[in-house]
């Protein structure tokens, strides 16, 4: 089946996660596709939670090449009906998840469906990558594979992405002291304290960064404050807020960074400012990773044979956090992200159609050379 048509089919299937929708429909579609076009593969569903599943397809031989594809997308940020209607215009395919990562999945499916049999191929389709990585964490806690290469078909603009910064997310609550807004100096503004703590932390965490991964960054992703009413927050503009809840997103380029160390820094800053942290919760705690280029010689050979456009990504610190980092850290095997050119996480998400074809051809060549029976 043509990789462009598969991408269109996948875009039409909603796989974002909210109270009404998740990856269930796309997981069923993938199961039927593999049954029909890749009948030599043994397919298994792995329950993650409720009606959310991972899908694992293997040829029964020890894994030599593993593809890990997430089925979920971000939630629609525009009109849902139009974002789920794929449109091709000027060489670009538009639609929710087109780039991240339904075109990558389509490239893989098209490549595998054109090959008769394999010996050492494993395909993993997991859930919840855009949210809290529940699917891949289930995989890594269940399986210990030792393949020669793992590929996540993320939209990397045909660049081999052999590393990324980490991801730390911490949720905090800070308490202040209420007073009348006409005399703010008599109170302690919890909202202002949250901002000041963030500013100080931002300057403290940029140490021992790996040059290849760029700089550690910090983002104040959420801040809500007001008057404390038995744990709930009331908005009252004529009073100094005595409670603030905030979430920090840290992208560390230091391999020794951890959420625990960041939280210790926050607590030290709060103590120095005589601010009171009443609640703290580490929501995400993932380290950065970097794979040396010399370990990827075989993959480079396959890609260059198909397209001279393929190269290593130079700005590893400017991308997001990839599942390849978790895989590398759990299995200690070469794990990279590589896929078509596109622009995701946007109301106008798109993927370049020619790059889908190139990705498909690279995947096919790789499979033929490494695991075709």
C-alpha cells in the first residue's frame, strides 16, 4: 500500500487522548493492516491501562532491528473536523499527526508490506508518548531486547537524531501571606515568589552541559495563584495572593541532572527567600542521552545510498525529548530518531510528501539488508 495513502488513512483516525478519545481506533487499524499485508508477523496486544494498548509485531526471531512508533498525537488546537481531514497542497500533506508521527508509521508500514519475510524484525506501536510515556514504559518494564539498532520514525527532517536533552517536570505549591492590596508590603505574594524562584533557578541550572546537546533550559509552564480557601484557590484582585501552584519544565543537557537535584535547588532558593513550599511533586524525570556517531556506520551507509539529503542533526538541543532516550537507557543499545520532514504540534501540521517516500525507501533498504530472510 502506498505510503502517502497510508498517511492519509492514519490522519483520518483520531488518536489524541482525552475523556472520549485515545489510541484504540488506530491500534485496531494497525492490527488489521499487519494481518492483511504482513501476515508472517506475529501480532500481540499489550494492555497499558483501561482500553489503551501497545501493539507488538515480531517475526519470531531474536530482535535485530526494532522500530518504535507512537500511535498518539497531541490534542487538536483548531477545528477538529478540518484537522482530521488530510489535504495535500504544494507537496505538503496537512493534518493532525501528519508529521508526528503518522507519516513515519506510514513509511514503515509501506516498506514492510513490500517485503515477503524477515528474520529479526520487531515493530512496536505504543501509546501515550505525547503525554506521560505510559506505553513505552510498559514495554521497557516487560521486554529486555538487545537489537543492533532501534529507530523511532519521528519527524526529524531526514536528519539522524542520535541524542536529545532530558525532560524534568516538577509541580509545586508555594504559600505566602495575605494582606490588603493597598499595603502589599505587609504580605508575601505567593505568585511573585513563584516567579522569583523560577528566575533564580533558571540561572543556576546551566552547568556541566554536554556541548553536543546545547544548553539546559527552564520553562514556567503553568502558574495559578490567589487566596487559599481550604486548598482551593480563589481569585481576589484586592488581596495579596497567599498561595500559588506552578509547574516547571526543565530540559537538561547535563547527563548528571535529575529531578531530585533540581528540587533540592528549588528548596534551597525558597529557604533563602523565606518562602514556604507546601507541596512538591516530580512528574517527569528523564535524563539526556547521546550516541556516538561511529556506532551508526551501517545506518549511515543505508541512508546515503538512498538520499544525499540525509545527515546528522547538528542542533540536538533544539528538539524535543524522544522515546529513543528511554530505550537507550533501558536496553543500552543504539537508539535513534529518524523520519520525514515536517512541522508538528501546530494547527497547520504538515509533512513533506517527498520526504515520506525517501523515508520509506530508506526503511526498506535497511530491512532488506539487515533482517530480510
